[in-house]
């Protein structure tokens, strides 16, 4: 996972622990460990940030939160648990202050759909968004798409004229990039990434 650190650099996380690094672009890429209390062990699949709040996603549905300051991070604490729903990979903050999680391996797959889980800001409720991707599957001959990353397109806040909240959903294994309306849960556009 990568997020903007608010100071012109990026934060990245360790895949098997909550260690963070700051990547500062410049003439040479500087990589510095971010100080903070040791985090929980686990298989981590994404990082999100809003203001000084950081969220780290564990693949089985464990979401941890820490606070970022110039001196490092506070201890990671468990924010929500969505066990038994999906194998998750990808997290992003939602416009309403909640979180969006990408469901890579759903426990109850829906044929022809990609699943995102929306978690309320208070972490008390969650909702599954089923996005119909049958047109993508039909056009490409793929059997399924497995989301692995989420990112907002610019201008998500203060949308004029009721324009949708446009979220990019990367299905890395299948090399497909989806553009979805994250509020209505519908596909807007897609592109095959031919490498």
C-alpha cells in the first residue's frame, strides 16, 4: 500500500507487519523508517490516510488505525473486524468518513460482480456493494476479476452537478482497471492494461 504523506512524499507499509516507511522523492529516492510503536503481525494488504488518521488493512478483514504526526505514529489499534466476509486487498477512505475495502476473494462470490465493502465512519455498520462487471468479463473472456487496489480520481470532494464519486479499482492479476461510481455501486468505464 502507498498513500500521500501530506508532505510531498509517500508512506508505504510492510506486507507482514505494521512497519511504515516514508519515501521522499528527490534527486535520489530517500526511504526512511517511520518511528512508532511496534504494530500487530499479519498479512497486510493496503494503507489509507485521511488527515492524520492512518488505516492498515489485514487480508482477513482486520482494520487497524493509528495517528500520524511529525514524530511518527501512535500505536496501532484495531478499528473494525470483518472476518468471514472476504480475503481483502485494497483500502481507501470514503467521502463520508468511512472506508472502502476491496474484496479479492469473497466467501460468497456473486457471478459477474466485483465486491466492495463500505464501512461506516463509526465502524459499527458495513455494507457490500456488488458492482456488475459482466460487460468486462464478456468482452475479455475472463471468468472473474480480483480487485487488488483502490484509488480516487481527482475532484472527489465538492463534485459539481451531481457527478459520481469516481473510484478506480485495479484487478491486478487480470490487468483490468475499472472506474466505478462508489456511491451507486455501478461500473462507469473500464480498460484492459496490456503489458
